[in-house]
């Protein structure tokens, strides 16, 4: 039995199951809800299966069509891919559960196919080792994310989705032009082969610039974050959770892979620039979050800030390899869980009071304790307080910065934490008191509250799972700690 | 300059021209046209450079990639046009509201 | 805005020059995958290289790309109906007659493009686009999908291309082979089956994108 | 032979310049309907460029999808925006209120 289980192509299941599930939900809207939840659970178990496979047999490799790179397309999963896939599966399950309570039946029927296709596209992206295939998955992710943003309509959501669509298409095209240059320079779009063949040249420089700029735009790194707050704040709550937790991470992941495989040897200055932009994002995003008067906008600006932390890793990595990359891994997964929980909590508040104005939150702690608790737990991780995944991430980052004497980055990390505490307590502080305008509570389904609690608890819990997480992350040596080459 | 490089440079020109249009024009339809022109520029670079080296038949892989790209482009365009019409229905104008407070 | 116009143009000019320089720095000889493609053509099941790349060597991209097309339609349907186009005048007899002649011709052309794709330029996407054009023409003359075809029959037709592709792709898996790994003896037939369903789905999807709303939706007002 | 090469080269230069000109006019034309027509013409000329680059498959796809169906979608969107052939200028495109 065990032998069969470890033989199964879990990686493929992660792609095929949501695609099939999405099509099935489109064909059978009557049972879409059950099919959707089933699909999300199957994806979660496939992610666990892949994790088990990776820990026992090392990296996962699948040559689609049996051709192998460079002619065919290779799927590849190491510890880093696994981290992203598990993160996606966890958040995906929570969001699926949440959505069944959040959407009215008419919208829920439309939600499932789009969301499951997005889930499949994210998995396909995290498993791909082929730059053009990554472009196709990026477009799948982008278009489904935009369609989900506009799902419930409304003026803000529609204009937010439109701006988002234009930004994401622009980013993809810049990326694709970079792929075109790399293909014609080195005769392949396979990441592994490229990492062997690439030599510093004008083509690589142009590709580096185009792809980085395109992916940074899609990741919403300051100052190219202009599209994120309107889209993430106006989307339906479960969609906001997916956008902030997973979708921006997809383009970040590609940038990281490109960096590790191709660009890190070629340019040191760019890492400094990434660090600078990251620092700008942390400070600007946190300050803007502090200024917001609506919960969802506040949480959206917090995403801008938290993306910044991910980029602080680049300038620290050359000297502090594993510490810095572990910090990034922690920041990635803990932000995904905590931010998804925060958006879900914000959605609960909106459903409960019919608005998300911070000043008018009315006795939430007494009347919606689970939601307030979820927001607080997620806040602990976002602020970087122990014990939480966010704490581990920021602590490791701080260690890396201190060891290299980067006092400027130490200051940014510290200040970002203080500002995060400011905006989290700005919301929490208003949950205890009676608002000037009281309102009758509108009941919020229990599963919407529990889904938020579940993910927030996950963000805390991974703070305790440091050794297994780090062991899995080392499968396949994604960060080239033991020498070059995957 | 050989013909493939000529077309590749035209492709770069279209990319930049489209980029310019995307930034400066307000009407969403024009922004959508601009994105399409940028895309055509990228496709031109992909296909033109595949023909470098003269007489032999060109590399078919970029051709297949561009056919994929054209289908992706028409999909994105259709969604963008639909969204544009909904924006016009919701706001009365097919333009994005002014600078987001930021 | 006007004050920055020149700056923007200057920056874009610099971008164009930089990218142009990068392009011109490429060697004069292409170093793509053409030798690999030609070397494996006899195992691909078709004789036309582009079709071999699209449906076999890089068939996985094509599978995902069909999902992109389906997704665009799902996205538009989820917007809940677009404002109805206001025809400027009733379709005249010229358009009507033209359509009566053109639609069958387009269907034949689509079939031909699909068939010829195995060994000459053409294939599912071009054929599907021609089929889609026929659907657009029909709509221009005021034709609408009959009510009983608008529900499940339409939906099944829309997803048939992706679904059949997925099934064909997954067939080798129980035998321990890779996704999309065709048996070379059946590759040609399988590719034709995939392409045939893809053509119909692409054509119907493109026509449905033009229509712009789920026909089973109640008119949005 | 020399003459043929020269003829071919100037034809390609003409197509390239035409592409850039049509793209520029399609974006800059104040009349939206005209812009769309120019864009379709751009697509058709691009199909010719694909033929010159020995990419007949791409040429077919471009003509059918890129120019044909995208053009149809664009014109349908125009009529739904309330912009017609007669008065291509879109109604007030003034700056929006915030």
C-alpha cells in the first residue's frame, strides 16, 4: 500500500484535480458546492502526499509527454515548490470552506469554476520549470483572479478589477518579452538548462530587467503597488484572501526561481535595489495602512508592507544564505495564512455590520468573539510577535541583517513591526467598544468564523514547527546552499 | 541588417509604442488596443528571431508559442472588453477613475 | 501630465534603444530547438512541425491555453451579462444571403484547416477561429441559440475540448507513463481526436465570447 | 538575385514601417471607430509579416483570431458603448470625478 502511495504522481494530481473539479462545477452547478469542497480537500491531501513523497524520495520530476527538456516541458518540485503548494492547499481549503458561507447561491455557482481553475493554475505554476509554461500559468492565474475580483460587481470592484487586469497583462507581456530574449539567446526555456547556459550578456541584462519589472509589477512591490489596494480591498472577502495570500506570491515565486537559477550570479546591484524597494514598501505600506479608515483597505495596504519584507531578503542572501532564505520561507507561508485569516475576518465584520469602517465597529469582541480572535491571532503573526510564524521569519531576517551589520535594514524591520502593531491595534481597539451608531448584529455563519480561526491558528502554529519545515525546505537544495545547481 | 533583425526591431518598437499608449491614453478601449499592440510586438520578436540564419526553415517552437500567445491575447481582450462595458455601465464612463488615493 | 510627457517619451526611447541593442547583440545564427523537433518528428504522429510542437512536444501548454480560453468565457459570464448591442439597422437581405452562403463555406474551411493541420499549416486554433467567425456571422443576422441548446448542451460543447484533451493526457498515467505521453502508433489518431474536439470548443467559445453573456441568464436589467 | 534581395528587403522595410505607423495611428486617432478599423488593418498587415517570416501557421491564426475575431469583439464593444460608425468620437471623455 505504501509503495503504491509513494509511486502516485501527486504533483500531477495537484494540477489535474482542480482542473477537473472546475469543469465539473461548471457542468453541474447544482452540486457545485459539494464538488468544490471535495476538490479542495483532495488538493490538500495531494499536497500532503507530495510532501511525504518528497521527504522520502527527494525531488519530484515529471517530463510531460515523455520528451524531457528542452523539447518538452518538465514539471519539478523541490522543497521550495512544496512550501508554496502546501501554502496554497491550506489557504485554498480555508477559502473554499469560507466561501460556502459567504456567497449567495447565485454568486457561489459562478465562484467555484473560477476559483478551482485558479487553484489548479497556481499549483501548475509552482510545479513548472519551463519559462513559457510559466507564462501560460501566469495568465491563467491573472485572468481568473481578475474575474473573481469582479464577481460580485459594484463600482469599486469593477474599476479595481479593470486596473488590476491592465497591470497584470502589462506585467505578463514584459515577462514574455524577457522569455523571448532568453530563448533566442540560449535556445531553451527550461530553467535548469538555462541556469547552465546563461552567460552575462546584453540579452541577459535586458531579460533580467524586463522579467523583474514585469513580475515586480504583478507582485505589487512598492512603487508598483498602485493597483493592489483598490483590487484587494473591493474584491469579495474570500477572493481578497486568495489574492493577498497566494496570487501575489505566484509572481514573486517566479522571480525568486529566476533569481536563484539565472540572475543571482549576474548582478549584485539588483539585489541592493530590491532591498531598497522592499524597505520602501515596508515603510510606505505600513504608514498607509495606519491611515486607512476601512478594515479591508487597511489589510490591503498591510499586504503592500509585508511584500516588502520578502524583498529585504535579497541583499542579505549572499552572505547569510540559509538564514535569509529560511526567513523568506517563513515570511511567505505565515503571511499567506495570517493575511487570508485577516481578510476573512474583515469579511465577517462586513457581513456582521454591513460596513467595514473601523470607527464604527460595534462591540465585535462580545458579539463575534471568534472573528475578533482570528483577527488578533493573525495580527500577532503580522506584527512578528512570538510565538508565530511571522515572528520566526522576522527574527531570522533580523539575525541576517545584524550579522552583516546592515543597521539600516534592522531599523526598517523594527519600524515595520511597530507600525504593524499600530494598525492591528487600531482595528482591535475599536472592537471592544460600542460604536456611536449601534446596529443589530447580522448573523455570520459559524464556518466563516472557524475558517478564519483555523488559518490564523495555522500562522501561529508554524512558529512551533521550525525543524520539520526547514527539513522539507532543504529537499532538492532550492537555495543552492550546497553549491550551484538544482 | 538582415530581415529577421529588422522585424525584431519593429517588434521592440511596437512594444514600446504600445507601452506609451497604455500609459498616456485614458479611454479603456485604447488601453486595450495598446496592450494588444504590445503583445504583437513581443510575438514579432519571438517569431522574427527564429528565422535568423537564412535559408533553412525557421524554428517551429516559437511559432507554436506565438499561436498559444494569440489565443491567450484574444481571451484577455475579450475579458477586458467585457469588464470595460461593465465599468461604463457602473460609472457612466469607459475610463478608470482618477488617481487612486495613494 | 503634459509636463511629464517628454520625460516619458525619453524614457521609452531609452528602453527601445536598450532592447534594440540587446536584440542586435544576438548571434546571426538561430540556436533554437529546430534540430530537436526535426529529430523527433517521426515519433510525433504528425508531419507538420508546428502541429507536433503544439499538440505533442509542448501539448501541456496547449492544454492550459484552452483552459485560458474557457476561463475568459467564465469570467465574462460571471460579470452577469453585458449591455445588448444596439444594431443600427435590421440586418438587410444582403447580409442574410451572404450568411446563408458564407456559413457553410466557413464550416467546410474549418474542417479543411483541421484536417490539413497534420501535415501543412493549419490546425485546431485556426479552424476553431473560422468556426467562431461563422458563429459571429450568424449572430449578426439575429440568429440566437435555441433555448433548449443553451443550457447543458452548450456547456458540454464549451468544455469538450479541454475535457477530451485532459482525458487523452491522463490515459498513459495508469500504465506508469508520463502525462500526455502518446503511444507513437496512435499518436496521429489521438492528436486528431483532440484537435477535432478542440476545434468545436474553440469555435463555440469564441462565438460565445462575442455574444457576451450566459444565454440561460435572465436578461440583466 | 541581387535585385530580388533588394526588392525583398525594401518590401520588408515597408511592412515594418507600415506596422509602426498603423499602430501609432490606431492609438492616437481621436475617433475610436477609426482606431479599431486601423487596428484590424494592423492585424492584417501583421499576418503579411508572418508570411514573410515563413510562419504561415501564425499568419493563419493572426488573420483569423488576431485580426478577425478580435476585430469583431472590438466592434461589438464599440456598439455596446454607444459608439457608431457615423459618430466615432466617444461621448465626453472628460476627467472623472473621484
